[in-house]
C-alpha cells in the first residue's frame, strides 16, 4: 500500500451505494479528481460494494478502499460476518474499527475493538480506530476519560510499531448525522488529548499517527476543521455520498 499522506479524506458510505451505484460514483469522481501526492483519499463502501470499488480503483493506487467492519474471529461458523482475511482478499487496505454505530447500535465493546485491530494488522489491513463520547458523557464531563479508555483498549493488543501505523478517528457521537459539529477548537482539544496519550506510549512517533475528525463534516466546514491543531483529516458520512460534493471536499 502507498504511504498514507496527510491530510486524509475518508468517505464512510455506511448502508448506501450498492455495486451499481458505486461504479457510477467512481466513474464520476475519478473523472474529476486527479492523482494528488499531498493527501490520501479513502472509501469505505458497504461490504457488497467493496469489490466494485476496488476494481474501479485498480489503476488508481492513490485512492484507497477499506471496509466498515470485520469480525472478531478469523474464520468459522459466523454467518453474516466478514473476516480480515476476506476483506484483504477483496482489495481492502483499511478497516474502520469501533465506529460509534458499531458500538452503540450493535453493542461492540472495547474488547472487541482490540481483537479487530489485532486481526486487521495480522492480515495487512490498517485499522482506523474510532473513539468518541455520547452527549450524556460529554455533559457529564467524561469526554477525555471515554476517548482515552477507548484508545488504550483498541490499541492494547498491538505492539508499538503496529500502533504507530494505525489511524485514529475522533467522532463525537452527538455530532454524527445530527448537523451539529464540534467546533474546530473542540476537535483540536480532544485531538490534543489523544496525541498526548499516543506520545506517552510512542514518544516522537506519535506525531506520525493521523487523527481524523468525524461528525457532520461537509464542504462548508471542512477547511476550517482541517486548519485546527492536530486534525490530520476527516471521516465523512452523508456528505461523501454525492460525487460532486465529495470532489469538493477532497480538494479542500
């Protein structure tokens, strides 16, 4: 996989865009987006569209494809799951781990994220470990404790080299799909907390770990967010579903 360059623009399509729509999107997007060596663009389509996106990107190594989730087990009788090995075989280079919807809708635990990060690196995938607090946790003053616990747990089964090669995404749950966005100062403050924790473990190498912000990012606020301290990229949901809009975001 090519070296990941900051800033990083990651599109999480969630449960949208099947293979047909994905192919149409990629044709439109790639026609308007020339290869750029000063940033990284990545797509996280639904599982059934991963192969279509990977095929569309076969001649564009500057754009990466990932999966939204992997199982906590490498293989076996787990109907409906997809393993890290299967994801890699389908062309994925990255995997989201611990996205807020996986945690709060599907009950994914900190222990699960540790297993998934370990399996990801074992099979050559780069984990994008997602951390973030709910509105209730934020109002209770628990934000730092929550994100630090999630960070420590998710990277807990990795050695320092593997941890340093991982990506982190801060996504305040109260800002996802709500239209409410953390201010650049809010994002920078929590990214700084995460960076300090990484520095305690990794020393100077912590500066190399990309920390993305996710939560109602769009073409109107992306430049301001990227200008904030310690914000190395964005993880975008709804605003990534339109090819023209996404093209505007990745050129920010």
